[in-house]
C-alpha cells in the first residue's frame, strides 16, 4: 500500500492498495457533492476540463454513451503529436453512486481488458471516490503499475480537485 500526499490549496490524500493479486484500488476525497463529481466523471465536456495525462498530454477525444452496454472512447494527445487511446464498455451504472466498465488501451501493455469499478460516496458534502481496477492477471496488474499510472492518477485527481473548485466558484458567482 502506498499513500501519496498532494500539494495544493486543499491537501488531499490519494490512497493506493492492492486488495488482491490482480487489483489496484485508489481512493480520494473531493470537497464537492457526489452528483458533481459523478458528472465530472461522465460528461465529456467536463472530463475534458480535468482528465489530462502527464505534462503535455490533453484529452482530445471523449465520447460517452452512458448506458449499460454503451461505449466510451478516450484519446489523449501529447503536444509532440503522439496519441494514446482507450475504449470502454459500460456494464453497470447507478447514477450518482457507481460506474462499472471494461477498459482496454489501444496499445495493450497490460495483457488484456480490465474491469474498472468507480464508487462515489458522499458524507457531509464531500465525496469519497474509490476506483478499483481488476486486471486479467497479476502480471497485467504489475505491468500497469510499472507504467507510472499511480503518479498519473494522482496528477489527474489533483486536476479534478481544482476543476471542482472552479465549477463550485462559477456556480456561486451565477447564484
């Protein structure tokens, strides 16, 4: 298990565990209501506001058909022109509590499809997001971890945190 502390206006903790030999579980608390966090996870225009890769990468394509059996397509592009794509198929959706989807990167460095489960739990206006990824094998999980995915997720979640603050500030300004 590792814990990463993130600097910023709100110091948050990303907790990473490996509950089984094929899983990675990541938890993070966001100072925002659950429906807002869920929307930031499922609305393409909102995802483009925060789901960037490491420095120089931007989410260029984001297509979501948010229904059981629906598909999602993400393509990140680096400023040098390189692209990284991922496709998903939704297996279960319970708005604003749960999303379960299969995931597969175009360049399959993790040995096949993974099953991602994201839960959103709200307490006192804050949302605990838990993302669990089940890989095809222990070797696939280790390959994924070796890509630097944890630091990338920590960066993305920090971007989501800042984006949620900006959305809440915009909502207050509009009220």
